[in-house]
C-alpha cells in the first residue's frame, strides 16, 4: 500500500443481524405459511431440503436459546444451544443452534471460532434457502472481520452464483475485499456497481473508491470524488480530511490549502489533527518555494489559532512545529523559545538539540553546549550530529581539549565519522 491506505478509516463491515428465533416444526402447515412469506431467493439454484425438526422439546429449547441470545443473555443461551448441537437428532435444529453459537463467538471477538461454527452450520445443508443464503452472506462478513479477504471474496461469489441475487451490500463487501488485497481496478468496479444498486450508498464505500482511485494513479478522479463528498457533507471533518488528503497526494497543494482554510473559517476543524495538517502543509509548500517565510508564518498562525481555541494542546510536538515554522520564517529567537518550551515535555532530546543548534548559530556557545548536552543525556536519533555540535560549542568557548574529545565521539558514529575524522586530522588530533 502507498499513502492512500493511511488517508481513510474504512468502516467495519456491518453485521446487523438477528438470529432466527422462531424455528418451526416440520408439518403440512409449514408449506402454507411459507407460501405467504416473501421468498428472498426465488431464483436460487440450490434445491431446498425438507425440514426435520419434529420434536417439540427441541423446538422449545431452540426458541429459548435463540431468544436469550437476542436478549444478550449469553449465560442462558450458550448451554441451551450447545445442548441442541450435542443431543438433537434434527440437523435443522443443530444448524440453527450452531448459527447462534457462532453469533456468541463473534460477540466475544472470536472471529475464527465464529467462522468455524457458521461453516459447520452451512455444511449440514438442511436449512431453507432464505436462511441458508443469509447465513452464507453472514459468513462472508465474518471472514471480512477476521481479515480473511480472499475467502470472503470466494464466499460472496458463491453466494451470488447460487443464490442468484445481487445487492449493493454484496458488491460493497467485494470492493472492500478487493481493496484490501490491492486489486484496485476490481475494487473500483465493485464499488461503482454497489452504488448503482442503491440510492443510499454508505460513506465508507466512497472512502474505498477514493483510496482505490488514488492507489491506481487516478488522482484526478479521487480528488473529484473527495470534493463531491465534502460538498454533500460540508460539516463532516472526515470528509474534509479525506478531500484534503487526496488533493495532497495528487500534489495539488494550493487547492488543499484553500479547501482546508475554508474548513477552518467555517468552524469545521474539530480536533488538533486538522490544524496540524494545515500547518504542515504550509511548511511543505514553504520549503518548496524560493521564499519560505510567508507560508512558514501562516503555519505558525494556524497552530496558534488552534491553541487559542483550546483545540490544539500544548505538547512537545506542538512546540516543535511552532519552532520549525519560526525557524523557516527566519525568526530565530522565537524558534529557540518554542524549542525550549518543548524540552521539558519531550520524551527524547530532539527539541533540546534543535535549540542548541540555533543557539550555536547565534554564537551563544555556553547556552548551546548546555542544550546539546541535555539532548544527548535524554537521547537523540543522530548522536554523531550532536557530538559535532558539542565540539563546535566547546571550540567557541576556547576549550580545545573538550572540543577534540567531543569530535572523537562524533568520529565513532557512522553518520559523522568521515567529517569528524577530517576535522581531527586537520587539527592534528587524530
């Protein structure tokens, strides 16, 4: 996956189902009752079997177990349903009990257990077509929940072929599975088919479609869809985030900034993520321009706006971002101040190292030495760089032995070894 996978939060597969709670005894009246009901799979190729539930005791226990399940009473439902699986002579009763037990497993987040029980239920092959195909589609949903994307695809394909039914939800599931498998053209086709079968497509379908367009290099289509979704939901922060992210991936930075600024002005920014994203976007565009200062100033203003509203909280990351903006706008004193504010909040020494580097550029050697040492003590990603800054600080303080000692430490780090050794050789200290 490239960037688009991180741009969206895919909605989990909807598993809104009610377990059958009124199984019927096999009787002559059943055929008449069935004729009155709407047949959900009238064109199914599967031959519908005869029911074999003849025991009133089994029916009562099954009804009680499924009613308890639907009421959320696991303690009552589980032994009743397991008893039917273990002791009933009716395969139909066993199949429905297995379905109920699969539901309990799913509710406990035991997806593999739920899948296994549902497969056993279907393998008995004794359910009416409507029940059988509803459970088969449920199996595909369970497989999606367990991230078994290829099996889910195979199940929904079988469900459609045998049940002779097409639904928006089935194509949406197919598109989701295709996307997860990196089959982007197939995902696009499936989601568009899903949207054609309903006048109420789910927002998550468009998220999959946008990501699939983006991953397959169709950035213009992704951006157009993102902006269309935002127009339909102007107050939805997720729609705003998705639209901006797609525009950024398409390298349409001015359009992304314009879009996000409209969202900020309208009050659509509800979390620090929006403020931070916009600020970083200003910094990126600033770094790519001949004069970074104007955009860097705007980046700082965005963060300060978020802080003034209490949305962006003071943190090491926040102050580092402010420091970067100030540094890029040539406001060194403010950058040092912001980095200093980040130091006590940070879990590492990076902010201290940033402050030390700027202090060194201002020829404030004593302060620079102190901050660089703080950074080293707290831990930095590139120790060699820190040791070289420490050496330069010591040299500025006319402490040549300490400068040489620091540079020798820098020579031991792979990222600065060559430069440090050259310095030591030049000074005759190698």
